[in-house]
C-alpha cells in the first residue's frame, strides 16, 4: 500500500483491476487504519475516475453477501451523503412514499458517517432489527412493498472501514460507492449527488451497468432534490434543469430541512412526514424525490402525474400504512 499511496500522492490514477484488488485487500484486513485514511484523503483532494470507481464497485459486488430479489424489479432511492447539509432522512422517507404508491423498493443504507442520522440510524430509532435473511426480506416486500438492507451485513469491506470513516467524519469515496453496491442490484435507482461532476460520473457508470436510473443534484449543493434551488436530473435519455416553481412547489430554506442534533430528532421528523403532519417544506421535499423515483420506473409518465401519485401515497396514509406494516415485520428477527 505504501508504494500505491506514493503514486496516488503524485496525482497518478489506479487502473480498474488495481482498484478492485485494493478493495479486496481492505476487506481482508491487509491495511492499517492510517493507510486506509491516507487512501480516503487522496480522493478528497482529487476526483475519482470512472475506472477507479468501477474497479472498487466490482470488488464490493464480488464480496457481497448475495440477496436475490430480482423478481420484484425493485428501486433504491439513495443519496451519496457528504453534502454537509445535515438534512433529515429524505431519501428513506421517499422510499416509503414510493412503496405506498405500490412500487417495490429495496433500500440499501448504513449508519451516518458524515451526518447525524443515516438510514440505518432512523430505522433503529423505530425499533427495526436488521437481517440478512432473504426469506425475511422477501416477506417484507410481499406485505408492504419495501425491504431494508443494512449495508454492513451484506458488504464486509464497508464494515471493515466503518471505524475509520466515522473517526474522520468527512465524505469519502465510500460515500460514492454505497449507492452502487446494493447487493440486490436493483432494476431501478434514484441517486442524489452533491456536485455536478459526480452527476456525470455516475451517469457514465450507470450506463455501463444497465440499471435504469436518474441522478439528481440541487445546484446549491444538496445530494437530493431539496427544493431550495434549481436542480438537475440526468436520466438515460435526457438531462434537464428544473425549478421548484415549475413543478408547483414553493422554494424552501436550508433550515426547513435540518435533521436536528440527534438521530432521535431526525427520526421524529421522518415519522411526522409519513404521518402527513410535517411542515409543507419537509413533505414537499420527500414528495418530489418520490415522484422522480416513480418516473424512473415509469418513464412514460409525465412528472406531474408522478408528483400526484406521490402526494396521494402520503396524503391518503398509504405511505404510513406501509411503514407500520414494515415495522411489524422487521421489529423482531
């Protein structure tokens, strides 16, 4: 690793196979925490290449614990994290809105590394017990259209670097990898990224993978559709800039989306959204992300129709019903 780090510090790039091998070595415990931190630092100082990202992704997928749920043709809604905005769990709430609209979801998540509350934090706050049992995951989808995969149970390399990521507290290339290594390899994915270069990087990567996708970015730096500014959406057939007003939403402020100081606070906001008791800004943000997820699955639908579906899921109580059923299934092992 020492020689590799020297090369990287001199602004050289890893080849696809080399990146793949390094991730295998990390999972095998061949590098110490300082070396892993050094590797993370490299990708904070310069952009990751498509070859590097693809090699890292291939390694993690090769090492994953398999979970075949392909018959459900599910979607995952996820952000890279690392935007520094400390929002409540918008993507996770959007997943339940999508499930409430009748679409299958397999959410892949983890504890927050750069924010107060990651998806796994908010799940635990509501009493969810994580499982790697495929039968249990299948039961969850059958009964409420959604299953949750806690990343360390399925990706041993992510588990191996969790203490280093938490200690550093900064975004890393593992933030970039998380959305790409859902072990189910879902048929559809809505991914939020924190800058435009990443939007293009992921678009290229997804086009190679064959996954039907949308990559979204709010131009003021959010890794989701925040409705605080204009936002860009890239799909296989188009790339388009939207304003909140053009979609019928008021703009909101950064404070409107804050997740609070503790996972408990973020979990309370999350639950109020699903109960349709949150602020308009909080509900609108979840609704618009769910709507674009629906459009990924149904590209023939206009976004206005997808927004109407998402609103109906939330306002009718279907999203909450799916969440409550999910809890009843997943609160015991």
